[in-house]
C-alpha cells in the first residue's frame, strides 16, 4: 500500500519546497486511528515531510531512490483531524556523500481559523538505498 501525502506543490526553489496535504475522512488509516477521534498519525506527518523532501531532491538523487536515513529533534504540536490541511515546508540544510540533511515543518490549516500552529517539525536525512552486504552478492 502506498500513501501519497503530497496533494499539491505550492512552491519550489532549488533548496526549498512547500507542499499541501488535505486530510479527508475517506483516508483509510483514519478509521483505526482513532475510531472515535480520528487524527492523522504522527508517522504520516513525518512521511509527508519525507515525500516533500524526495520531490525537492528528485533531480539530485544520483544513487537511486532516496530513503529515510535518520530523524532528529522531531516534535509534534497539534492533532490533525479530517477536514484540515497540512502545509509542509522542507528546506535543504546540506549534503555530504549523497546524504541530504533536511529541515521540515508541517503547519496546520483548519477551516475558519487564522491560526497556523505547528503540527510537526524536525530534521531528517535522506540517503540512497544501500543494499545489505549479505544480500548484494545473492
């Protein structure tokens, strides 16, 4: 199963991307998380930042697909309920040996509210897939 957590790219520059994810009640993972209080799982907020980062780096990925390497200082702020949207901003902080250091922030957009609180933020790395040594020779 594949979750596409980038509904639209709002802005893109060489070192920065801004995307939008609309959260709807029809998304199947909300049925169990939680039945009486559906919210977007925190791991999917992180995945939305990762997917935005992959789009940002699409033309720079030389060693194949990029995977999540490391997550640091990940913080969650607000629940994201159906009907809300996430504005994801990811900025490239640096690159070393094909591993990209990124900083991401997901802000909550709720209908009828001018407030834009942070739903999730943190730093993460994306790196090329590295086959396991014992599998590489198989």
